[in-house]
C-alpha cells in the first residue's frame, strides 16, 4: 500500500524517500490534498553468474534445431523458402 506524501514533504525529505524507494516502498504525491502521481521502485533485473546459468540449464532437455524451426514457422505462418 502506498503512503500519501505532499509535494512539500517530497521536496523536504527527498533523500530519505529515495532510500525508502530503494527498499521497495511506494508513495502517492499530493498537492493541496489532490493526488498528482505515484512514486515507486523500478523493477530490477536479477542477474546470475554464467556458472549458475550453465548449471541451471545442464539438466534441461536438448532442443532439435530443425523441429524448433518447423514449429516456429508454423506459428509465424511464414514460408521458409528463400526469396528469388
């Protein structure tokens, strides 16, 4: 749930608010009691090491290139023949 803060409070406490955004908190910014907008943390991409990715996919089933290509062509409804 987002906390309501005034425009003035945002101005006066921007440093503290930025730290709280980093912690996942959200805010609704108001001016004279009227909501103007929302502040929230950006979704961050989670990165894993190459070694962890290799280990994760080690047990994945193998993929036959030609079967995959045929399935994709059917879904995309494309003629795989080269153009003249």
